[in-house]
C-alpha cells in the first residue's frame, strides 16, 4: 500500500544525484516504464505532491519551478500537483542530519526511489532490481535541503538555478530516464551535473526526445 512506501527513514538509496565526473557512456532510458494506467491518455499522467518538499534553501518556488521545467517542455507528460494522499509522486525534504543517519552519503543532493507495487526498484547507487517485466506505480524524490548547491563550478548558473535543476533532474529519473553520458550533448540528466559543461537546468532536446519516444 502507498502508506508503507512513504517512509523517509528507509535505507534504500536510488538514482543518486551524485555530482561527480561520470564515466558512463550512455544509457538514456531504463528498461521499465510506468504502468499502462498512467499512459492511457497518450501521455504519462502523474500527480505530484509538494506538501513536504520545501525546506532549508529549497523554497516552494524552487520546487514548483523545477516541476515547471518539465511542464513547459513539449513532452508527452501530463503533470499536476495534488495532495499527499492522492499523489503518484512525492517530493520530500530531508535534513542533512537525517540524511547522514539514513546512510545516504555526503556527496548526494537528492535521489529518487521508484516502486512496482510494494517492490523497490533500486537499492544503492548501482543496484537496480527492476527490469522490463516491472511497471512503476509510485515514486518518491528525497532532497537533502541543507546540502549547499554553490561553489562547485565557476559557471553562470546560480544556486537557485541549481536547486531547480536538481528537482528537474530527479523528476527525469521518475520518468524512467537514466543518466545521460553522451559527450558534448546538453542534458538535464548529466550525472556529473555541476562538474559538466553540458549540464543544463531545464530539459534539453535529448531529454524531451527520450520522453516522447517512450511515452
């Protein structure tokens, strides 16, 4: 049941947004997708709760703007905000102390946990238990709201842009997009993120193509 999944203290860690240099060549989509009931209208339709998303440097505006980066893109996505009790996707802020207590590492800004029913698809940075036989029914995004998003690059991106980009990046994982390791290609799904010149704070053409080719 849904309530059993909404436990912030879970030790499962997935789709970690670890902003280090990535050696991945590229794997843009996971082998699994959301259940057909979420795509019956010809688009991936999800209700997102932001009730517990704001905290620390992450404002409610940062969260909604991160979502809007995808809503404003020309994609086969139908995204709406809804209550925590009715959502398919929850965004939740976690303090740095709780983050460390949960064993989620000191180099991570956020991560996404996807479920097939009560089955967790991912555990740890590299382990993925789901495959093409699985169908997603729920996802949670956890944000380390006390982790500074500044000082990692001498780029024009502001801390605000980075916070909103982190939200958009994690939503990409929720939509079953994997990290993009294509060299010289702009993407919101760069694993290196702040250390990659081709990281952007909004979905790029390759990200939009990934969505539209699969939903």
